[in-house]
């Protein structure tokens, strides 16, 4: 079994444990848009370079919300997410664009305040698997071998790392309508891993901001 398959099986096992425990369990869908940011250090001796991230990319998936006591619980999401960057040359006339499509799985603590109208705070790790890397546009290369730019990741032999992991934090509001809940939230995530596997650049940092709305339906009452 692949690492992604093992992790998915573990997530399903957690869901099964929640169900057996007779806790409040809700499932639903989540969708919205994301904004990614990327910075990198070409070599150890060169300061960090910031490039333009991708804007208004779709994010959507399945949300599973579990409360084991009043005002405290956990949330597990299985979602599709696109990150990437756009890097311009010195004259800003040419650009390189690369996109990464991930299956992302955040596992977050979920604390809320209020009753039918709630304010949420969420925090926890996320994991993911790279589904596809695409070099949308490649219009220039570095003119100085000692000052490399971001390389391609969608070409044969690039071999980007498949596994992603990092930390996610979020805040939002929700409204409960009987067994239904509507949630609006914003999440920020920081990647601890990076796609580079061939040491073509010294370091790379990726952040992501998500604005989403979720609809959840209670399938088990505590």
C-alpha cells in the first residue's frame, strides 16, 4: 500500500473511532478560493527572493467535523488544492509559471464560542500528496550560473517530491440551523516540506491562504 493509501486508511480509522464513541459527528462539503505565496534562496550566500504566488485558485473537498465535548472537537478535511508561483525576469517582460495540484488533508483542533452563532479557532497539521506539477509557461532562464532561478517541476526528470506537510491555522464563524451548519472561514498554512528534490536551489518556502464556505449536516448526535 502507498503512503497516501496508508494515511487515508488511518483517517478513516479515526472517523470510525469517532462514530463508535457516539460523539456528535457532521459531514459535508467545503469550497472556496486560495492564494499562494512562494519565496526561495538560490544559494546559501544569497538573500531570500520573493516571487508572485497564484491568486483565486479553487479549493474544494469533503469536511468531517467531530465534537467530543462542548466547544471542543476536531475537523478532518480531504480537499483539492492548487499552489504555485509566477517568476518574472529583471525587465518584468518575461515570466515562468508553475502550478502544483495537491490532495491535501488537514487534521485540525476545532474550538468554538457561542451556541447557534459560533466563532471558531482551528489549528493543526496538514499532509498531502502531489497529484500533478505543470509548467504553464517557461519564457526565460537565468543568465548567471551563480544566481539560479526557480527550476521547472513538470518536465521529465524533474522528480518533484510527492509528499507535502505543514501547519494550518484558521478562524471563522458558523450558524447552526437544526442539524445543518454553514461555516465561513479563513485559513493560513505554512509548508514545512518543499517540492525540490534535486538540490537545484538552496531553500524554498510556500504559504497558502484559503477563503472557504462549508455546509455540514449532523449524522450523529452526542
